[in-house]
C-alpha cells in the first residue's frame, strides 16, 4: 500500500490514462477524488473503485474554469480533510493538420485545456499544500510530443512543450516547501484520444504507422502510465523532482 493515508486528485479520471491512475492509486491505499467533466464516466470510475474496496469520490470538474477548479480542491478537503497529490491529467488532442491550416479557435482551445488548466490547478493547490506544511506532489501529464514532436500536430506539440519549462520551474519554486513536481511523458496510447491523432484516413494503417515509431513495438496502456505515476507520487521518489519521465517504449531516443 504505497499511498496508504494519502489523498489524491486525478483530473480527466473518467477514461484513459486518468482512469488507470485513479484506480491504481486507490488500489495502493489512496483516497481518490475523481475529477472529470463527464459525470457518467467519472461516476463509473468511482463505482469501480469502491466495488474493489477502494475509497473515491466524484466531482464534476471543468479544468479550464477557475470556479470549477477551486471547487475541485475544496471537494477533496471537504471529503477527506486534506490533500497530498494532484495529478493534472486532463487534456485534449487534435486531428493531424498543417500548422498553417489549424483554425484559431482550435489553437485557443488546445492551449486553454492543455496549458492554462495546469496554471489554474497550481494556483489553487499550492496554497493548500503550503498551509498543510507537510510537502506534497504535483504530477502533470505532458507527452512525448513535448520531446519528439510529430508533424501535422504542431499546435498540440506546442501545448505539451510549454509544460516542460512550466513543470521544471515550478519544481524549483516549490522545492523549499518539499512539494515535488514532475511530468509524465507517455507515447500515444489506446485511449479515447487516439482516434483524433489517427485522423480520418484508414485507421488500421494509421495505427500501424504509429506503432512502427515505437522501438518496443506497442503503444502505451493506462497501466503503464499508472505505474509511472505511482512511483512519482510515492515516497520512493522523495528525491525526484523536475523530471519528465518518458513512458514511451524508446520513442524519444
């Protein structure tokens, strides 16, 4: 039980990597706030966790909204009396297209969901962690797109690239308070976001091309990302901060 006694928020926890992280954390003893904009999927994850003997609560959260983000943090404090871990996993992808053809509205939405949400979460959680005086953990889901970008995903790549200096700078800012900040960099995975990345062509062919870029020969699974997040959230990583942990089968080499 590597997270026994800990309280964790996981955003975007209704599917994909977030769901895998939330369930793994609960299985390791954490009390988990499943923060998700989709009430149906978020509630299902809570039901799955409680059915397996874990403890979790759902809070509908729009990570791009200040009021909603503040309510998410408040829900954790109200339900469990404290907070130890914030996993900022919610995000959105895009269909492949040249940068110069990317609509301005899509540009704005990608940066709102993938970048501003990280700022909003940090703004609300850091005062809580500092006031508690016992340190804490912030984990941002970044992407291999930040390190080895793919063509025709330039704006998505840019949103994820922005998270690297944000995460590293925050790690330096919060180190005196023993608050560790790290990033997860998974390769594309078999999650609901994958269909956007594969585009509108032949899905099987696009999938094969994606897999061919990964030396270990497969895409990531929620369990892969959950295992990495568990390590970074646990006391085993107490000297680890400011890293971008690649979960990518060698994609970024």
